[in-house]
C-alpha cells in the first residue's frame, strides 16, 4: 500500500498532471530538434535525421535513472506541418499505435503515449482544490525523479539536471506539498470535531 498522496480516488479519472510530460513545442522553441542528443530528465533524447528531409523525422528516448543507466530505446516518429505565416511546426506521432499527432506525450511507469491513449482528462476538469494540490505536488516530485509518495523525502539533484532547475523544482515541490498537507490538516481537524460532537450525543 502507498503512503500519503500515493493514490487517486477510486472514482476519479487520471489527469494529465498525474504523469510526466514531453513537450515537442518546447523543444522546438529551444532549438533542440537538431541531430544529436540532449537531456529532458528523466530521458536522454536522440534526434534522428532522415537523409531525404530537411527536418528530423524521429527521436529515440532512453530512460535514465540516478545512476545514469540507459534502457531500451523508445522510438517516436515526428511529423511537421506548415504554419500560416511561414515555418513548420513539429508534432509527435503517438508511439502506442493510435497514429494521432500530439504536441505532448505523457509517461509514468511505461513508455510515453498521447493523452487519448492514456484516457487522461485535464486537471481543470476537476474542481476539488485539495486534490488539485495533491496532483500538482506529485507531478513536481516526479519531475525531480522522485516517488509520488509524499511520505518519502524529495530526491537529490538528478544527474544531468542543472542546479538552477533543481532548486526551482525543489522549492515548487516543497510549496505544493505544504499546501496539500495544510488542506489535509484542515480536513482532519474538521473530522475530529465532527467525531467529538457525535460522541457527545451518545
């Protein structure tokens, strides 16, 4: 069994915030879609260029851990569409086989795939502020390469991650966990008062 914050409500649909994400739009803006490798923790990304095209047509994703070990590659095809005012926009082709173009792929314990294949809803479709803070706290922990279990300590800086990025994510994770735990304390206090009133009537 998981600890505090390690699971979801049984009647709730998983959201995009419950998973890590790979955003091809961000990579394109940063000029990363060129032949070679770069790190998007916890992935090492290899960009593959087709000899018959001006743009790369594939990437390979290698999952790395705290020891910087690589597993089997996850190939993901790229697609390019023209923009209205010139230039081209990059898309992922979902590697799970649905064939959908997607700007973002989501990953957890398995290989990345699109939102539709994972049947994810958007966080904004859920109204509970308490559960929203839980999802945000878990997502930030996962970006650091840590566990979604809030009872476990936050991990040290992953290999390949800049110190500035680590400090920013660590501060964000700490703040979001404090918000969630503050909400949890409020709920527990309210529950104790309700139990006390009920016991007084017995």
